[in-house]
C-alpha cells in the first residue's frame, strides 16, 4: 500500500469552503439566527469529505486513460455543484 500526499491537494480544494468559514463568520446571523441544515445533507456532505481523505490518500493523481479522465470530469463537475451550494 502506498500513500500519495500529492493527492491531498484535491482534498484541500474540497475543504476550502469549510476553512473559509473558520476564519469568517456569517454576516447575517444576528438578523436571521444560526442556520440549520437538514440532517440528510449533513451526513452526505461529511461522507463525501471523509471519502476524499481516504480515497485520495491511497490513489495517485493521474491523467492517463479514458476512465481516469472521466473521473476527473465528474470530480470537477461535483466540485462546481458543491461550491455553488
């Protein structure tokens, strides 16, 4: 089993919004109160974050082959939806 530290770069991109929230507090909490997310969405988000840590740590970043390029495309689209949300 090999560890691929360079793959953690993608994990950092996934966690970037969370890191931003650590440094910046929401501006409208005084007016609207603290937001509560549905439990199902929280579980899905945390599961995705955990899989980014586990899977990317043990699989290398690669651009070889059709399936790998398709996986990068799906990853990019998924990240775009994640950031939009």
